[in-house]
C-alpha cells in the first residue's frame, strides 16, 4: 500500500510502498476513503508532539470501508465507518463512567500506531466506530474525527453552551470554524477572532454574527460587541496570546474552554490568573469526545441543523500532504484539506 511516512521532522513525508496492515482481532482494516490533515498532525511533523516519532504514519481523521474484520469485530466487510481519534478500551473506570475520551488505556492511530495517511489503516477496538450516515459524504465525515467531535464535546459536554448566550471563538481554523458553526446551530450568538481577514469574511458569509481582527484590544472589542463579555470562549490555537484574549473577553462567571493543543514550546505559558480570580471564571480543558456521543453530533448534521461542508476547502492527493503540513507554519486560508486520492 502507499503511505506517507515521517522520516525526518520538518521535512517532506516519504511516500512509500508498505505491506498492508494485519487485521486486529477486535477491529477492522479500512480502505481509507478520506483523511483530514489537522494541526495536530503538524505538531507531530515539526517534532513538538511528544508521542510522534520518526517512522510514524500520521492521519487520525479518517473515513473508510471495511475490507477485513477480526473475529471479535462488531462491523463487517463492506461497512463504511468513521472513527474518533481516541480508541478507548471500554472497560477502565473512565470508560465505564462514559468518559471514553479520558480512557486510561488509549489506542491512538496516527500518533503512536500507524494512521490513515495511507491506503489502508488498521483500527482496533471497533466498538468506538460509527457507521457513515446516509447522505453524509466521506470527505466531510473525515473532518469529524478530531476537529468537529472535539468542538462538539467542548461546547456541549464541557461548557454547556446555551441558546442565547454569546460564544467567542479564538482562531478559525478547522476546530475554531467547527466550534463557530456548531455554536450557531445550538442557538448561541457567535463572534470569531483571527489574524486573517479572509477567514473572518468566510465565517461571516456562513452566518456567524460578528468578527474581530485580532489585535491588542481583542478582548475589549468582544466585550463591546457582546454587551459585557462572552459567556463561553473557545481557544482553538494553543498559544499564549489567544489563551489570554479568550480569558479576558469573558463576562463575570464566564467559561473558557481550552481546545487548542498547548504542546512543545507552548506547553507551559503565562496565564492571566487575576482575570480568572476577579471574574469568577471557570476554565475547562477538553480533548476528543466520548464515542457514545456520536449519535447526537451526527443527528445534528443529518437533520440539516448544521452544515459542516463549508469546513472542507480542498481535496488533495496523498503526495500533497507535506505541502499542506508546511502551510500550517504560517497564516492559513479558510477551510481544511482532506486527502481523497491515495493513488498519487
């Protein structure tokens, strides 16, 4: 099979012919139909993700057709499936409490074991997977496994966003735009922040209520727009300037949700704890989504309450993956890239 392999940090991925993966006894092998290219993949590509080492096949946002099923698998050959990027064990205390995204024994294709930057991917623990709903394209579904699921859980499972509240979203890349669209679908008023005017214009064209070009007075502008501050603020980049803008833009008793990944040189940062203290703020961390919550998210999409297709900007070939990863080094255009051609 063709696969894009990390051989050296910050260098083009190596396109190689490798053996097809063995089928897990409790899972499946998927023929990859589509795989998103995510900023989390970029963290690994530049060497800042602690779990990603040379030799890794990245890709953790995928949709595929089952071509082999293990004896203990729940799905069968021919099924088309989507997967969360965290494959939970299902038996540890966290899983039994319904918090599979905090499983004590996680399997992580794309980070530790081979991912979906390849024609085929082995997926153990297929109880985490879900069938692709009729009417939802595999290309859009590929973007659900990290960006959309993480945003959905951040808004509904952590911050408990309510209709009529103001939601601020700092960064309108894949996760940020997902959060904005989902927040709007939940009935919130949404203001987005970015350094790229084109991305703000794109968000406004999709029905987002307000946009702020990031500057030193971002928080003050949001407080003016929202009449006192956002009720919920999502930070979608994982860097100090946006973390603090997110905290400072909140009204009293507001909720900050850390969705952007602070890793490598941003793993530790200065945070305005005085604003947290003075505002009686709540700070939430979030990563991934429990797999049992897929029906609520997929139901929103298939019912037409939210259209996630504007998230997808480009369909690319496997050989284009390196260029897409390198593009994360600077300001990005609107939307995300999804690999749909694994033959070149």
